[in-house]
């Protein structure tokens, strides 16, 4: 049986509605571990914060790198701080294909079995054996916001995205809940282009009792 699926659009205009979220577009970026950073930038180097991100404590750095694939290079890929235990390169599917790099669809930090690329920095280059991903869409929620919505960490929710031009749904989006998270739906540039996302775009978190 086909069921009609309706969304109450007026919900999205209520700024106080806890189920309404902003939509953050993650451009390609790189997280570095200290050892890899020192190969690329030199021993004892420290990243220079350029601007804070929506997630508390995270920042876009002044530094960028060139990502090299078998078909093309992607220049000026921004590094995000702080440093992590493992280097991770996040590309959209479109640019990974154009560069000749295989980026598996993964949650951030889930790097087992992923493939690599070459990174070029001002002090040298690095053959990254693994760590290239196409980051899966996810919803960040602070612990208090999640509690208000009755959503647990890693729970999958459905999302309705409304933009001025195109609207649509994303299903089974995992929530990331914690004290160091702030409410924001993170999509990549391919999804942003699909929905023609702009600064006014908002999303509605749809709770599905059948999903945990
Ligand atoms: Zn995120």
C-alpha cells in the first residue's frame, strides 16, 4: 500500500521548535594527526586557527593541502583542527571521482578498510595509505537538545530539508549526541547542490518510533 507522506511546513518557520535545525554544508577538508602534520609542515609545527566551526572547540585552520589522485589534484583543501589521532580526508563523491580517488561512504572516524591518496604540503608530501572518506550525512545535537527531542546518540532519524528552490527527505541519518555537539545537520557539497541549499535552508527532524 502506498501511504501519503505529508509535512507540516509551518513547523519550519517556528524558530523555537526544537525539531528545526540549521543545515551546515561541509566542504572538502582534512583532519591531520601530529605525525602527518609534521611531515607536511615541518617538525614542531602548529596549526593556525582561522575561524571557529559550529561544533564547539573545532576550527578551520589557515593551512591547506593539495590532495593528489590518479586523475587530478584538488588544491587548497582546508585543514580542520584540532589534531586527531588519525588523518582523515573528506571529499564529495563528485570530486573524488574527478580526482581518481576512491572515497568510501563512512561516518567520520570509521576508517578501517578505506583507501588513501597523496597529500602535498609546503614541507613535503605524504602517501596516505588509508583515510579517504565521503562523509555520511549526520545530525549534531547537544545532549540537552537530544533529551528534549528524545533522541539518543547514534539513533537514526529521518530529515525533511526545505530550501527556497528544492525540498526533499533524507532517511536514516545518524544523530551524534554529546556535550561538545551543537544542533546542525551536516551534509556534503553534493547534497547541498541537490537541494540547492542556501543560508535560509532549514531542516525538520522527523522522529520515527520504529528506529532506535
Ligand atoms: Zn559534522
